[in-house]
């Protein structure tokens, strides 16, 4: 899968640093959480879908790390950096063994199909 991303050659050298550093702290924090936890849910306050994802994981008895960034009224610029990094347009962003699996609805489908437990098996993690 590929999606269009502006090639670095099409970005003036004077602004490349600005682009590279744009809210890099939030991306670094999420990357560290993904590296340290089998399941990571990235969400925001006031949005019911991160709550739904967390509830699904709790009901399935699965431990997860939750990161929350702002609400509908705050930190939207910081969250935009995550959207640009992942290409995923909404919250939550659910990662399983470092793989973005989508949002709450996608998580629900993986649980219902039995695929999520398979993804969490040590052999599945080694294969990715």
C-alpha cells in the first residue's frame, strides 16, 4: 500500500527542518509506547470511540497502554501530526504489536473474528 506523500525534493530545504520537527514529540511518545506495549490505544477526551476501544479490550481481558491527547477543544494541531504520520484520519488509533489496525470498529471486528488473539501470540509478533 502506498499513499501520496510530498517528496522531499519538492520541499524547499529552508523549511525541511520545520516539517521534520512539527510536533515530533508526540510521534516519538507514541512510537515509544508502541515499542514497549503489545496494544496501544491513542485517543482524545470527549470522543466516545476511544472509550469504546478501551472497553472492548477490558472485556476481552487484554492489557493495553492508553495515550490521550487533548479533546475536541484542545491539542488538535498536535493530533494532526499523528494523523499525518499514520495516514489514519480518526481517533482512536489502535496498534497491535506495532501494527496500526484502525479504530474501535476495526478492533471490534478483529476481536469478533478471533484474529486479535492470533496477532498477540508470540509467533505472530516474531513474524511481523
